[in-house]
């Protein structure tokens, strides 16, 4: 994770230096923070979307005519819940927390300079293990023989195509985006000999406030 942070900061620094040669004045670094709603789409068990948080840095630089390039580094806590049974009989949703870090490179079509743009492009995400309350680790996931703790070691890497819109003023903007994980988020569980074939894809709605310096 430390190497990822250093690499991302170096990338943003190089982009910042390069962007000073742009032909407009929209080259600048932004600090962003916001919330997300994450859904795990799977047929292995019943899930619900939950709300998490985002924070990071963004660099917007001129590219060509009405096109900008947006580089960003985002750290998030993505949450979702899974239906389980407590003591084998009581229905209880268990909330999972997924710490993650993203690096993205997106094309941005500028509709109104400094006010409105549409972005799209790839995002690379690195995941930690799922976290849950210790007292709920032995809950049984509904419809399975699995304990809640059995599914925490999910895949550590994913690729998210994303599309979004950014609106606001020169120094303060709001961004809403949707990203969908095209890789199997649960694939790592297939190596655990848990008795099931796991398949799941993650969808995330992000809402961020960006303050440009």
C-alpha cells in the first residue's frame, strides 16, 4: 500500500509539472471527499448496498481542444451487507467493510469550461480483506453452510470502467460517477476449498466534492 501511495503521488506531481505548459488555466490539483454506495452483485448469497466514504487527490489537465485528462488517487471504505442467521435461527444482516485504493486516468469532455464536463475511463482498484464485527464472524450466511468470516479474503485487484459528470465553479465542483468491476471480486475464494463456486461483480456509485487549489 505504501508503494501504491508513493507511486500515485509521484504521478500526480509529474502531471502537475507537465500541465503548466497547457494552453488554458484549468490545470490544477483538487482535494476530494465524499460518499459511495456499493453493491455486490452475486447469486451466491443475498446482499444489500451500504454507504461508505471516499477521500483523495485529483489532477485536471488540458489535453486537446475541449478535452481534459483527469488523473486521480482515491482511498475508500466500500460497504455492503450479507443476509445471515444468528444462532441458526435469527435473521441478521452482517455489514462488511472493504478498504480500497484506486488510481484512475479518465478523459473529460468539457461542455462548459470550468463548470460542466463528462468523464469516462478506466480505474484500477487494490483491495484489502473484508472487515466485519468480531461478534458476527460465526453467523451462518443464509442459504449456505458458510460462516460470515469465511468470505473475507476476496480478490485483491479489480478493473472498473467508469462514467461520470462534474459540475460547479472554478474552485468547487461536484462529481457523480458510476463504476462497475468487470473482474470477479470473489474469485480468490475459489481457491479456499469452501465447497462453492463464487462469482460476484461490484457496482459503485460515487459522489464527491472537489476543491481545486
